[in-house]
């Protein structure tokens, strides 16, 4: 009996999804379930790891049922996940010792500050490609070991396991037999040496983390374990990657000629580098890309905190539009932005500016400014921020890209995509399948099990929906950028605490 599908498990920050892909890389069925967000204190964000697992298992079974198939029709499972979120569990019972600490959680800010004050930032950046920041898993794990009663002693006795969400899902799928992660997820922990491809002993000592807690780090496309749970029993878990790297793979961006940008709540822009590690001089991150063997590949990554979320603010905060997609018609009902610039630094500015004290700013308002101008400025702000990222990446890498591949909810906005192409002066290419994160995970699982022959076969499935070519001159793009920069300066260093 031929097995016709790959099952991708996409464990995101607000929901768990399961998606079936066929041999042509087409999406054939989806099931999705949201789960609860917990905010126990200012700056703290937690998930119930058991709820995450239950929701993920339940959508996996549901998608098979809804499509009228069984595990016998599935060739392999691929996992992609919210990155950095940290789980600590008991190896014996499989029970988490504490709620998962989510990537957004800032509880370790003080510890990170101390590490920086003690001068560890250059060494950490050199080895991990990351900045010392509460965002990454390492200091979250240190917090758990210090704050959960007996955790450190039990960890030292080898009774506990640490994992990011990929490892947690794998552990549960395999009935507690597999404790592994892939290199892309490992590269977001602050504990992984991306030059050597292994956990870094010096950093583990610095953060006081026993090595016995750690999962085995494997290539993203490799056999991680076998399912032991009812309904999926026997299926190989054959691909795993963090969401942004999975999307990069799903977009077939495998060399430095292309980059991808995901336009969701925030934006994540990644560009592979070709000759080893490029350490950013512009406050961007260096991260590992998906691999199919022990060779390590790298990308430069930058993120925008407020991307599509600025459109949600127009909808929910200002009530200017009813649905996010209405922003396109409203923005194009005026001939230009009327001189209005909106800097949506609602929670500060991310890369390459890194100003936590910046706040949202609306510049250039006149008596003639309308809701349409503000909407246009809001959409333009997403493109301006992404262009700032690409310019920083290009400066680090010294050369430009041939095209930008896009995905995420706001990539459906044609006005935004055209403006992005104009500003960046590169073609912006939107694929037919915009579920590139799940597709990337499916590809990883399909490649290691022979469902797809090689990367060339995989690339042949990638189909363009639309290409947006730059329509304005280089000078006109530069003029736009310079007005934006002025607005940006006015938003910086505003909040006092
Ligand atoms: P996430 O995965 O971060 O939840 P999605 O990829 O689902 O995000 O994208 C949702 C975001 O995209 C929301 O912030 C929404 O406001 C924005 N968005 C969705 N459709 C459009 C559109 N047509 N135009 C502009 N923004 C949009």
C-alpha cells in the first residue's frame, strides 16, 4: 500500500495545527486548536505544556479522521514549533515540573543584564550567534533550576529532561523513548555552539546547567523516533525544525540569493549565508538553518516586533477597519500617504535598532489627514521596518538578494507587497502555498524517508502565485526611506521607565 501523505505538526504560540501534504507538496487538510495563554505577572508568559501536547495530539488525530484516512496512509511526521519556549519535565513520569516559559517571557532580564555587565556578550555571540537576552531558552532553564523546589538536585541526579517544544512533542509522541532536538531549535537556546554543532560546555557552566538535562541534537531531516501513541503507532518522526527555519526551507531559500520574510503578528526575515558564519555588525542574529546531514548551514535573522499587529490595532484599537484585509482597499483609496508616517514601536523597536524605550509615533498629520492616510502609513510601516532589516542584512553580507519570498497573513495584501518591492528594489515573490512553515517540516520528514527523492524534486513543487516587481526608481525609494528615518528618530527613547 503506498503511503500518500506527510503529516506536519505545527505547534505555534497560540494554536496547535496538523496539516496533511500530498506528494505534490499540496496542502490537503488542516485541523487547528487554540490553547490558553497565561500571564501570571507583568512580563511573564506561560503555557501549560500538557495542554500543548493534548491539543497537538488531538489535531493530529482529527486531521486524519476529517480526511478519512489512517496512520497506514501516512509516510512520516514532521514537527515545527514556536522556538525558545522552555519545558522541564520528569523523565520517569513525563510530567512537567512547571508551566512552559514562553519565548516572550522577560523574567530573566536581570540575570541577562548581569551576564552582560560581567562581559560575557562577545563570547556568547561568537559561539551561539545570539545576543544575551531573556528571549532565548538558556536563562529560562537556569531560572527553572533555581526556582522549582529540588529541581537542581534532581537535575544533577539525571532525573529531569529539558526541551524546547519540538523535544517535548517528540518525547510524548514516542512514549518517552526519544529525547532529541534538531540543530535549528538547539541554535535558539543560547547553549549551542553553532560553529562546532554541539552543546557548549563553557556556557553550560556559566549558566549552571547540568548536561544530563539536554536532548541529543540531530540534523533537522533525520529519524528522531517512532510514534507509540494510539492512532499514530509506528510512524517515523523524521523531520523537526523551529518555525522560522522551517519556513525558510519550505520557501526553498537554500542559498544567499534569496531571503524570506514572514508577515505575521511580527515579521521574521532570514537570509542564508553561504561561506560559513557571518557575525552581524548590525545587531542581527546568526542562526542555524535546516540540514539533511551533519553539515551546518547558517542564516542571518532579523525580526520586527510589530508587523501585521499594527493592522490589528487599526481594527481593534482605532476601529478604522472591520477586517485586516479591508486595509488594502482603504489604503489605495488615496493616491499617497499624504505625508503621514506611522512608527508602530508599540513595544519598542527590534533589530537593527534595539530600542526598548521607543514608542509608537504618528508624524506629518495635517487637517487633511484621513483614516485612509493613516491606514496607508500603517501598511507602509510594515514594509519600512522589513526594508530596514534587509538593508542591515545586506550590509552584513555585503551583497544584495535576487528576490524576497514572502508568507504569513499580511503577505496577502497586494498593496503592501508592491510597496515592499518598491522600497527594497527587489522582486517580491508570493508562493501559492503560504503555509510554508508546515510545508518546510513536511519536506524535512519526506526527504529523510524517501517520500521525496531530493531537494531538487522538492523545489520543483514550489509554485509562484504572484511576483511584485519594483515600480519606482532607486532615487524615489531612497527619498521614501529618508522620510521614514526621520519619523523613526522621533519615536526613539520616548518611554521613561
Ligand atoms: P501569526 O501567525 O503571527 O498569528 P498570521 O500569519 O496568521 O500571524 O497573520 C496575521 C496577521 O496578519 C495579523 O496581525 C493581521 O492583522 C495581519 N493580516 C492578515 N491579513 C491581512 C491583510 N490582508 N492585510 C494586512 N494585514 C493582514
